[in-house]
């Protein structure tokens, strides 16, 4: 749940969110069947660029999820909106949105494989 995710992130001083990021990277790599993302790369480049790479990463992750879900007919403004939200510091909203997309992709694949 959203409340549980925020509570765990606050209680663990952000460690829970690191776990969430790792899970999302592993999941999108599995969905696409290739190593598109690397947690180490995201962390290192985010540190080197003082967080700017993380904004790009959230943009790209959102775009890749939307493309997988809706094909090229995805809402092209959403990745930009998620990047802006990340930039202003409320990245947990982006995580929640991305988790919703992951859930829809899983639901869609379960329906099509049934």
C-alpha cells in the first residue's frame, strides 16, 4: 500500500526505498528480457551528477513501463511529469505511479496468458 511504503521509507531513513529501486530494476529487466538498468549505475551516476541522473532514470523507467503497457500510443507527457516530480523532491509519488504500471503489466500478462 502507498501508506505502508511511505511509512517504511521514513522509518528506515530511506533504506526501504533502496530496496524498492532494486526490485523495480530487477522487474523491468525481467519484463524486457534484457539488462536495461543497473542499480550500481543508477547510484554512481546519481552521485556524480548530484541527483540529475536519477531524474533521467525516473523519466526513462516511466517511459519504458508505459511503452511496455501501451506500445507507442503511451501518454508521452507522463515521463516528463514524473521527471519533474522527481526533480522537486517527491520521488515517492513517482515510485507509487511506477508500481501501479508494474501491476498493470503483470495483470495484462496474466490475462493474455490465461
